[in-house]
């Protein structure tokens, strides 16, 4: 490949990532050398950067190019998942504006760290070899460890960051050990070449061991059971906008990496990894359903809810089929909308400018603010998978893919876990509509109201025009096969 191709075509194709990398450095300098910290300029700049990267995604052709010797893959799957990640990141920054103002936590590093984390996620989604996979994962993770503990005067926040860092380092070690075994037994780090080695006859024991450790590291990043132990404490202890960010963009990027690694790198070992994914999926759905029942803190409840939802997404990955991957992509897109809307309501739970997090604080919300109560109830019904809301269709596609692949027990357990999970969502709706009213919350900020409105429209009205998302997800899934 000549130098001209490298400097023109490659750099244009990689322009969204280059923009975020350069832009993050510029914002860092602006924040460091501004007398007042430049929070407003840096926050606005971060939103503009991510929005511009999203526009570049739409402009740059993603037709299956391999950049930098195969380290970065640009295909329709990458474009779609990066788009979801950028939407999650920009929404997280927008939802943080009022929170930073009210808590007087005016740290310009916060939006810069989200931009750097987003850059790591985009590299993860496009990773074509084990080194790019690890680089993207660590760039994302290091930024997340810092923003989890960004409230340094809060014991809960610093404890959350420390727990996340300690357990994250352990998972990175497991993932690296798995990568080293795979490299040792295949002789290559490129996923496409690993696939050709793994597809030749029976898989070696060393490759299977490496794959198990690799899946363990990736399962930690999506907070799937039994690598979920960090999730409830980190969700509860982190500042609420940070928890909203954790629940959205990083989950989507990690699941995209999960899909690409298994489908592109190990198609010949599907029977081996399918067993692991089925176990992890069932364990996540069941634990997410039952452990959330006794929760009183709404952020801890959302932590267990997200564990369950990652279990449902893995139902679609288990068949290793194009229909399954399409189902996962649809699931993640709708999960993003539902989660951002729910966290917009959680961030609006403030009385006398102080945040409240107990579920009982939602008592009688329908009488104090009927519009927010209605949208929140619809979001909770959707998370429970009740038709005709978006969440029902999300689960429908992954369960159908599992049934088509003959994984009947997995689909049946998923449906039963959904029924159990519906209990704790409906309990919140009952508190909102039927309990004695608690004092009213402060007025919701414009930023949160905007996110909630968009999320509510997508969730409630998805049934009217589902074909656009289904077609886009189908094209994205096709790119991997």
C-alpha cells in the first residue's frame, strides 16, 4: 500500500477518531489555561466535537475497508455501533450540564474524559486485531475509572472509582492472558487470520483456554454474570450523570466488541463459545430479574436491570447467526433510548437542590407532574418488555433468533426472566400512581426534558415505523458475515 493511499484514503476514513483525539487535546489546553476553568467552552466544545464526529460517520464511506494493516476495520457494523455510542456520549454530557451547575462541580476534565472514553470505544468497535482491541478497551476504561470518582469530596464516589479500577485491572489481566494464549496457539493477532487457524479441524485446548479468558474479560465490560460484581456499587456510588453514561455508551461499545471478536475471530469455534455465552446469558437474566426485586435505591435497581438487559442481548449473540446479530443491534439501539430517558428522570429527582435516590421518593409523582410520570411509566413498561412499546420488539428479535437456532431452553428462560423482571418495574409504576404523594421535585432542566422527550418518542412510537431500524440493523449485521 503506497504512501499516498495511506495519507489520503486512510486518514479520511479514520477522520472521526482523529477528530476526537485532536479535539480532546485542544479542549484540555483550553481548560488548563483558562482563568475560570473554561467549563462552559469545554463542555460546548465536547458536544460539538462528538456531533461533528457523528456527521463524519454519515459522510465517510464504510464499505469494509481494513486500515493500518488490518488493525482497524471500517464496515457498516462499525458505523452503526459507533453512531449509537456517539449518541450515548453526547446525551451523557448534555444531561450533566444542570448537574454540574447545581453541585458546583465545575471540572473541565469531565467532558474531556468523556470524549477520550468515546475515542476508546470507537477504536474498540473497529478493532481488527487483539492489540487494537486492548488499546481501545484500556483508553475507554482509564477514562471511566477517573470519572467514576470525579467527586473527590464524596466517599461514595471515590469508593466507586476504586472498586471499578481494582476489578477492572483484574479483568484486563484475564483478557490479556487470553489474548496471549490465542496468539501463542494461532501465531497471529489478526482476527481474520485467527478465524482461518481456528477453523482448521478441531480447536486446540490452548485456543479454547485463551477464548475462555478473553470472554471473561469482555463479560466484565458488559457486566454479565459472574463478572457483574462491580456494577451495583459503582452505579450507586458514582455521580448520577456518570452512572447514566456507564449504562449507555460503554455497554454498547463493549457488546459490539464482543460480537466482532466472536463472529469475526472464532466462527469455526462457535460450538465451544456458544456454551459459555448461553450460560452467561441465562445467569445474567436470572440474577438481573431476582436481585433487583429487593432494591430500594433506584440506581442500584438500574444496575441489576442493566445486568439483566445485557443477558437478553447475549441471547441474540448465542446462535452466532446473522439474524441473532441483527437482533442484538436492534436491542442495543432501543436499550440506549430507554436507558437515557429513565436516567433523565432519575437526574430530575431533586428537592431543594439536593438529589434523592430512593424509589419511595417517586411517590405520587403522577399528581405533582403527570407528564413526567406518564413518560417514566412508559419507559419502565418498555424496559419490562410490554407490548406495543419498543422494549417488547427488542426482546422479540433476540428470542426469535434463539428459537430459529434451536436454543429453545434459552428463549424460554429469557421469557420467564422477563415476567419476573416486570414485577420490579411495575412496582415503581404503582408507587408513582397509587402511593401518597411525597413533596414535589424541583423543576426539570431543559437539557433533561429534551433527552426525556426524544427518548419517550422513540420508545412509545417505535411501533409505528420499525422498518428503518430493522433495515439498518440488518445491513450492519450482514457486514460481519
